[in-house]
């Protein structure tokens, strides 16, 4: 009985991560430096900056009141979709040295990308929209796979990568 509870509490086991020497290897990403998958703290910094910007804009729109929270979420959503579609990063991700990139190419990517350059493939509107939508309603950022990618990135074939070494 104790063994069954232990395996249940440890969560589901995802296949594919056992043969990796580092996070993102199976995605064709470098282990460290520019183009590698971002860690948790840099994600938190980016999210905090984005949230503070959205809060400031929401206060300009509705002021202090009962609808401030919903307005902050709506502003944050719009900023995220537009910025990631146009630039590949939100203002907070830019400050933290991060970028949203397509990583669904796997290890078959070009030689320049595999050499450590930040992936060049754009995210596009549809991926950016569904990525933000999943973050808003499913709280998938708390659930990570063996690469450290959150559920919303895994579902949209994206990853948050570093832009600085």
C-alpha cells in the first residue's frame, strides 16, 4: 500500500526525458547560454514586470475600483498576445532576457540554431493567443515537464528561451 501511494504522489511519469543530458536537448536547444531554456526565477521576474505594467495601464483606464482586477488581466492578456506576436517577447520577458520561441522543430533544426543561436522561427498570432489563453484559465505554468517547460508552452509547441548568455 505504501509503494502505491508513493508512486501516485510522485505524479505521472513522462517519457522522453531519461535520455537527455540537459534540459532542452531533445528540442535541439543548447544546454546553457543564449537559446537555452529559461529557468523559473527569470520567468517570475518577467511575469512580475508584465503584471506591474498591466496594473499601471489598468489604473489609467478604470482607476481604483471593483473592476481593476479583471481589467489588469485583460490588459496583461492583450499585451502578451500583441508583444509575443510582433516581437517574440513581452516587455517583462525583454527585461529578464527571455524570448518565446517555437521549439516544436525538435533536433532537426538548422545548424546555426543548433550552434547556440536563439531560435529564429516566429511564434505567430495563433500560438501567442492560445499560449496566453492557457495561462489565464488553466494555470499551466505550475505544471512542468522533464525539460522544465510549462504546460502552456508544451501545448503550443513553444518554449521560453534565454536571449543573453
